[in-house]
């Protein structure tokens, strides 16, 4: 199973608690342990020491109540209250406990701003190097009657990264009554210019797109065939100008519960935490987005140190079948 330790950072707000249902569902599917964490912000000034200690007691009681509620569903739970700057303490906790998935809402008690994410959320996924789920507040969790995902959309781009994500998602959901959509979007090449393209250029572009479409159909059918083992897999191939927009729009149209994708697509530079497509999807999708990360520990250290020495680890990804080439 892909996850063993799931971190659920909570700031005491009802907004942050909207991530709990997703952490529970994934823990049940993968047998993972959930870690509840609250950080008392050390940047807060002028707080009476007595009030600070009383607040800490209240927070422990708050986490204990949540832990009891989650434990009743057969999930192993740990809880911690620490002091410091939230993002830094969350990243440090990930390192200490070997967290492999963080589940959190795009915003916390600070509420919605003009930015795509709250400042703490932005720092977490930029600096932790872990897989994570971004949950947009205000949406009811899926299938609350049986706490299970009904339909998951996996973004495919022909890279070994997306194939690895599809295998992880299939393994996690194996044996459940759910559908996995394998979506590949063929991008129409852009030709920015003031003058309209010529007939010959249009024909060349159409031929290029058609070649990719035919190859994509074969590729997706083969991937679906390999993954169909106790779950329903549906390949879907679309052609669009904007790949990211097509992904989250299709997910909404198909009424999926979760979008799963790799942090790195085939175009991602080696110095980037996430690819452009991934970042755009998680910034604009109203649906929860599960981002799988696959960096080595040395690369995670470089990432946390703010250096440029991040490269993608290919050795842990499955070798593509010759039929895909």
C-alpha cells in the first residue's frame, strides 16, 4: 500500500476539519496511521503564560476528542501539540515520523484570500517534499454513508510518473466498488503569432495531434487492461488547448470524488517542486487533488534547504512496458 503514516495538521478551525474525512478514507483504504498535529504559533506576541498553558491543555483535549472519534472507525491515531512556526514544525514532524502523506485544506482559520492557498499550505507542499491532498473547503466529503471514493480520475501523460500514480491508486482502491478514469489530454500545439496560420501549418498541426491521439488510445487501453484487477478502469482521451483546464473541468463533469496525479509531468524541470499542469490543477480545481511525490531523501533535503539540486528519481518508478513505446 502506498501510505503508512498520514499527517493531518489542524489549527482548531472547522475549515481545517473538513480534511478529516479524506484522511479517514485513505487510512481505511491503505491501513495507515493518522497523526493529528496542532502547532501553537510562537510568533504570537503578548500572550499571558498562564493563558498559553491553558490553551495547550484545551488543544490536547480537542485532539483527544478527534482521535477517539477516528479510532472508533478502526484506525490507529496519534496526536501531538508542539510550539513554533506552523509550516516549519509541520515539515519537521514529517521528517521525524517519516510521514508519507499530508492531508490538509487549502485554507485554515485565516480564511480565503486572493491567493490560491493559505500561506501555511503553500509552505507545506513547497517545503515538505511529501505526497499530499489539497481539499477545497466548503465541499461535502464523498459517499459519507460508506466513507469510500466512488470515482477517481488519474491524470496520465505517457510518463513513468503518471503510470506509477495509476498503479498506486489502483493498489489502494483494489477490491472496492469504484471506478478509476485514466484521462490523457492531447495538447493542441500553440502557434502564437499575429497572423492566422496557413493551410499547410494547420494541416501539419492536425496531423501531429492525430498521431498523438491514435498512440494515446492504444496506450490507455493497454494501461487499463493491466490495471483491471478487482476495479473498474475506464480510459478517456481528449484533445484540448489547455491540458490543466481540461483535467479539472472533466473531473467536475464526470462527478469524480478525487483527482490523482504526479507532482511531475513529462515537461517538469528538474528544479521544480511541481509541474505547471499539476500546480494549475490543484490551484483551480474545486475537487480534492491527491499529489504523489517521488523525490529521493537527498533531493528532499535540497528542497528544504532551498537549493536547486532537485532531480526526479526514476529508479523507483516501474519500467514502461515495451507495448507502450
